C-alpha cells in the first residue's frame, strides 16, 4: 500500500481513534477519504494515485480501476480534467452502476484481456482504458489519451478491436472516431488536443513531426505540416520549452532561438503558425489564422511563378 494507511491498519498498529485524529491535527497523517490516510502530503498525479489506491483497497474484490482513474494509473495524460471521483468498473451487463460521493462504480462486461495489474493495482488494460475515456469524455480528450496510448506501444488494431467489443455502449461511436483519428507520433497532450480541435473546425489534417532541411542541414522539426499549403504549425506549451533548454540556457534564450529558427523557416518559403492552450478555446480564430497562412503561401507561390 506504499504511503497509504487504512484506519484498520492503524488500529492494528495500536492507534486508537483519538490518536489517529491527533496525528491528523499534527500533520503526521493526511486524510485521503473516509478510512484512508497518507503519511505525507503530495499534489497532482501523486495525490490522485493515492486516492485511487485508497479507494480500491476498500472496494469489493471484483472491481477494477477504470476510465479516467485508470488513465492516471497508466500514466496517460488526464491533467486537463482532474478526476473529482475515482472510477471503478464491476463486471456485469450493459447497464447499472452508481455514484456514491467520491466513487463512481460502472457496470460493464470485462474480459480477461480488459484487465491488468499495475504496481499491485487491478486496472483496465491500456486499450480498454482508452476506449472508456474516449466514449465518456469526448473527442478532444479522447484523442489525447489515445495518442499517448499508441505512443506507449498499444497497437491501432487492438484499439479498434476493443471498440468493437463494446458495440452498443453509450459513446462508442465517439470512441470509434477517436480510434481512427489517433496517431502515436503526437508528442504531448497539447499537440493531440490541437489536432482534434482543428479537425472539428474543418482544418485539413496535418502530417506530424516534420523535419525541414536546408542544404542537408536540419533547420527545424515541427509539430505539424500542411505540405500542399507550404505551412508549418507549432503548439507552444510550457513543457516543450522545458525540453528545449540546454545546460546553461534560460527560457529567454530558448525564445530567442525559436524566433531565429522561425525567421529561417520563413526565409525558406514556409508559413509558420504558432498557438497555445488558450487558443484551443477559440477554434474559429485559430482555424482562420491557419487558412490565412494557406492563402499567403499560395500567393507567394503564384508570385514566384
């Protein structure tokens, strides 16, 4: 159980209820949920994982961690929607389930292939987790999870097969769309969500991770390319700039280097469009910017002819 302590464990160790309450007041224990505590305070994914661990340890033996909670256990991107409930699935028919406080228990068929163990925790498989997230959270976040699952080694065929096993379930058409659209070459949740947002806005699907060379020298590796429109796209996330930092460099150094790189790309005849997470909340202005780049590239090509 790692750093998670259940009340029954503490009682077996000789702590009375009043002593447990005292340890909580002194900051020696941190309450995760009723009957479960952590021995130190953490945040983010680690906090979510501890709550999941505490919940499954108190649940019936036939349930498995599923949906967004399973995504957390698998290490898939879910941070854009922090789970306010722990999701579990009990094997059964095509309906049922209940929500009780911080726990959502689903009822659905679960084959042996749908189950796995991660660090001692029973959890839905990578493919089943991906399908459950896609059919319940929609296209944008489903694509982010599916891209990451493919990058982690899940095969596209297995994903489609898992979709087929849940035919008739609510949201399965969405899951099938996600499965066909997913691409394991995407390198971040932001890049994945961007593709989904642009697709819904009617922008042609780009190719990914495109390398631009000049006289044999690599100038840039870009997130997206629309070759026929001579246009490159870049999603700018804080994580990306962290990856670009070299020893001794500051964030300002990276920004300047990116600006020089972009100038060189434009000099080679490429249009470049950049955006951030905030732009994804307004798909139409973003798609308009990209289409303007397409038109500029066309005008430039015609002028050169």
